[in-house]
């Protein structure tokens, strides 16, 4: 005897994403809506500092070689049924994005992403978002943990992430793809 058909939940839509209250960050991956609380001060400070350091050296070329567009929290619509992701930071090489399009969301995958981990986002950053970044050909990913004082540097190898190195505490580091300048990790952990 056949059972009653099981109704599959409908995939999340952009309207679902827009209906999420402002105090939450929302993303859609593989038709599932993910929400998280807004970042803590420690999270926001680490993201801001890394953006300032990399932006000055690579986006504005004040203290480094330039050649990049670095953006805070860009909306990314990636894939045919677009996954909607918002990395803490993303960067495109200028040769791939010579002009920044005046759009609400980017459909071109970045060359680098940085996710600042927090207890409420770490599992999704690693298990949900990282595979999408790999699928879309993002070449470099950083996972920054302001609670553990760590910076994990990954490089895309085929379709999988290769952990290149983990830096911690108060190290002075040269981390790819931005290894042309030295970053002071201690500045990322200060409040």
C-alpha cells in the first residue's frame, strides 16, 4: 500500500531572505535559508582591521602593490540557482574586475574570501559556505577566529581546500595571496 506523498519544503527565495529581520544576517545556500545574529564587537573589529590593512595595501596601493578590489560584506549571488552568500570580506584581482559594477549583488566569484568565525557561524562557514566557494573557483579563503586568535589560510586545490598554514596569537605574517605585505595579527584581536 502506497503512503501519502511527502511534500518537500519549497526552496528559500530572495523574498524569504528580504523578510529576515534587520538584526540577523541571512544567506541562501542550496535552497536553504541560513540566519545568524549580527557579529559581536570582537568579530566586527577583526574584520574591520583586516579590511583596513589589506585595503590600504592592495586596493588603494598606499602601502603595498595594489591590484585588488577589496570589499566588506559584499552580497554574492553564485551559481545557476544562485546561492546568496555574504562573506565578511572578499577580493577580486583587478585584472578580473577592472571596474566595480554598480550592483546590489555580485555574480562574479571573488578570488579571495575571508570569513571571521564566531560560535554561531563557524559550522556554516566551514561546512556550507566553503564548499560553495570551492565550487565557484574562489582561489583563496581565510578563516579568522578572533576568540582563538588564529588565521587559517587555504588555497583551492582542484575542487578541495588545502590548508596552507595556520597563524596564531601575535605573529607577524605574510599570508597568501597577500604575502607581499606583513600583517600584524595582534592588531586583529584588540578591542
